[in-house]
């Protein structure tokens, strides 16, 4: 709506400054009797259409209708209906027209709905578009029955890939018009103007790249175009000599996929892999293992920028993408298995994602200390890393490392990350954290290793503390620990615990994996223990579900109905899912925010605290103002909403609602409730749900079973562990 101040400017939301490549609003002005602009209606050259805005009969609350007399002389019967005026009511006419158009053809997107409405307008002001009426007065019949151009092609193609378009003339129901009258076609033919335009984001303008005139015969035309440059484009189709509704389709041309010098496979020795993208000037990024390289259409901050060959010493998975003009290629994954002979020693020197090939040899005896100096440090300027590495033969059950202020200052000045490699454990200190140690003349890092814990053989058990000038330093979140894993270890069976200050065993959740290592934040003077654990649920027969359950079970996120049964086919309630989700999020909520707005849950309910915490951060809301329906079964679409809200509201994710990356739609997409559609699209972008087949069903209104919840919870955790780790 343009606004109701009679001014030459727009009010919000019509005044929203959108970019041309985004879906734009329809700006509506209001008219009165005689097709004149209503004096109170705002006007502007940005007005698109106009509609009646005076003496519009509308509903009105009966209890407020008494003595209501907005207009002098109105005949009001106090029956809940009144005559109103304002551009809000003009907007209702346009919304109603859009709803009718959408009801007949559900494939219409917002941009094309706008085009159809504008094309159907009756020009009532100055010829062409003007500031009072835009393109004119909306016309239901003309907008509905004027034939339309439909463009069918891929939303995303790769550079130098052919764009195959099928252009059709369709009716209001989206059906191809095969039989035409002479007033529609001239002897069954018309000439179409087909334009491909490049969108320049910096200037918010379109530049014409290609223009052709083609002849359409009886409703359909096949067009093949090749776009040889990465960017944002649209294809515009208009009739040269007939009044058909023109159409445009947005297209993303992304960089070519990344190609490795060596394919996935089994290799008998260490290899070096180079990466290449055929799109010039593209940048390449990569991650290892299950760490996503792309999150919410953006490069994961944990991804590494490719600069040179990647040494691969042991089995791993590479996830790679190319980026150009902020447009990301498809993700390629390559799996390399390194099968070395027994005489070949594994040279595991990957610190997170950084790999160095040479090893400085430092002789150190048990319980002694060593000062870390320039002479025993490997500097990798390319990777911006300083590495100190012990000799493989060193007994490192009790180690003391000393860092002088001068060496810390040098690393800080050169923007280096510092890492101590003790063979089976690595301590990484990012440069921004090194700066926090500059106030000390001398920093000492103490590592004590134990072989046993509670009678069980752990993978590792370490106690680490840091002192500055003799005083204990609180280094929570100062350092990262990278712990070497055994070659045959199943990461879905790795349970990580730590002993708190009261010596209580607690599960650690914010850790993730890179090749050969487990990564978790350092907590001052805390002992870490890892044990190989599996569940005992007898009713889990599916291997995929088994891995998902174990992964979440060892983190204390999911439990069975008892020690031996999981009941995967049991439907899950809203309360049960809330508990499951919050076990992972572990929301910390101040007492004053733990207020209960719902009348159907009580403080002694086993799920009470989890529901209230999720509600306090706007993740789980009620089904009404004062009811949250805890024992009601959870629908699939509502489960996805909860995951997405957790992603946005808990992890603080931004810019994940971009409409520039369309996806293949589910077969039953039309069954998704309107309130859930945006969240479903975001979930696709995040990677929580996938749709690679247009015949795949989502079943949005079906109730969630425990196995479905666990599988999706697993995907959610995998895609957010790095975010939880970075907290």
C-alpha cells in the first residue's frame, strides 16, 4: 500500500528498497469515485497499480460497531459491516486478485504474479505508467484470461553449459494453448523477443547479453542458449506483435565443478592432490570428513582456501567447491583410501586442516621441560602456521613446554597460528588467542597423560594446564585440542567425557572430527577421557539408523525406552522432541526468563524445563496463546521448523533465506502449510533435508516417528557441530 497521507512518497512496506534481482512488492495506490486518485492516497512513480480504496464494505467487530460513523451520511446498521477507506483496502483487492490467479495456477511465483496483474491493468491516467495510478486499474477478467508466456528451464547451470528453455503459451490454469484464434495469433504464429540479461549486483542493473527474435508456432518453442560467464542472469520473453503476458526467469550461472588431479580410490602410499576449476579466477575451498564446506549458501568459516597441492598421508574425504563473484559451484566429494604396508609409518601431521611435510626432531626426556625457540619451530608462511613437533620416540606422559614473550610476540606480529604436536595430541592456539598471552614474560604448558581410567582402557586421558609467570591462566576457549585417533576407530562409537572441577564425569558434546583427529575446545585444567562405547538396543536393525542412534547416544542426546529397546517406529510427541533437541543445544536460561506462559504444562513435568527454555529463545512456541500441547504428536513440517528456528535463533545464523538458490521441489510440495514453506526451503539450503528428485515426497502433515526424528537430528548435529564448537 502506498500510504494514506496524500504525499508524494511511499510508506512502508511499499518503500522497501529491494534489489532488482529480488522478489519485489506490488505498490498499490487508492482510487475513489470516477477513477480519480483518492486525495489521501500517497503517489509516486514507484506505484505499480491502483484499486478502489473508498467506500469499501468491510467486516468490523460488532462490539465496536455501536455509534460508529466514519463517514457522514453512511447508513450503518451495526451488523458488523462498515464502509471503509484507505490504501489498505486497495491492497486487499490486489491480494484477492493474486490469490485467485494462484488458485488456478499454483506454479506462479511472486514476480510473475506481479507481471500478470500489471499486464491486465486498464490505463486510466496519463498514457503509460504514472505516479497516481501506476500502470492502471486492476482488471480481474483481463489478468485472468490474457494468455501468458511460460519459461521452463533449470534455475542453476554451470559456466559454458547450454541452457535449454521450453517457451509455451499457456492459459490461466497453466495449460498449453494449442488451438488459437486469429485474434490471438496471426495464422497460428507470433514472433517472440528473447533476451538474456546479466545482473550487475554492484550497480543493481541489467545488461543485455543476448537478443534474438524467434517464431513461435501453436504454443511452444524450444530455445537453446549458451552462457559462458559466471553470474546472475534472467531470460526475458515477450511477444513482438501480440498482447501476451511477458515473462522472465532468473538464472544462476555458477562456476564449473572442481576437478582433482587424482580421482577417488585406493592408493598404496601417500599422495598429493591438486585441485582445478575450469572457470577462470575462481577460488577453491575445501574441508575434510563430515565438515560441510558450504553452509547456508556461504563458505564455511572452517573451510581452507586452496593454494597448493594437498598432501594426503592417510585415508580421508575431501569436500571441495569453487567460488566466483560470491557464487558457489556444486559441492564435489572425493574419498581417498591410503593402504600402506606394515613397514610404512603413518606420518600424521594434519593439524585440523593444515598439513606440513617436514618434522623437526626435538629430544626431550620424561618430566623435563623445553623452551620453544625459533630453532625448533617449523614456519609455514603459506599456511600461516608455526609448528613445534616432538620426536616420535619421545615418551610424553608428562611434558612441560615454555614459551617466552619474545617468541609469542613474533608469532602474533606475523599473524601465525601456533601448534604443539606431541604425536597423539596436538595443541593449537589461534593467532587472536595468542595475543591474550602477550602480557606474560613466560608461559608454561603442562601435559599429563594417564593410561587407565576406572579400570577401562581409554583411547586417551589427558590433563592440561597453562600458567603465565607461575600463575594459572584461565584459558577456556583459548586453545583447541587435536587428538590422534586409532586407524580402526568408528567415530560414531567415540564417546568423549571430561572431569569437572568436582571430579564428576560429564559428556562433552561440542567436538567434531577431521581426518585422524578429534577436535574440541580446551578447558583449563580439565581431564579428558575418550572411551569406545556402543548401545545395546536390540530392536535397531538398520545400519544407518544404528550409526545415527549411537552417534547421538554417546553424546547423551538420545536414550532408549529402556536399556535394550529403542522403539524406532513409535511416534514422537512435541515434549519428547523438545527434550531431544535441548539435550544437544543445552540452552542456558536465566531464572527470570523461566516463566511459564502455558496452562497445559507444570513445573513437575519431566519435560517442563526443556520446553520453557526452547520457548524462551523463540524456538518452540505454543499452538495457541496459552497452550503448547506437549503430548500431541509432532508433524514432519513442524519438526523442520524447530530445527530451522534452532539454527537461526540459537546459533545466530544469518542470510540463509536467499531466494537465489532454488531447489527441486517435493512431489507433494502443495501439501506444505503456508507457515512452513519458508522454513522448508531454508532446511533444504542448510542440508537438513534433501530433495534431488521431483517425484520424492516430503509428507509434511504425517506424524514423526522416533527413527525419522533421530535421522534428521543426526543431520542437524553434523551440520551444526562446528558452530557449537565455535561458541
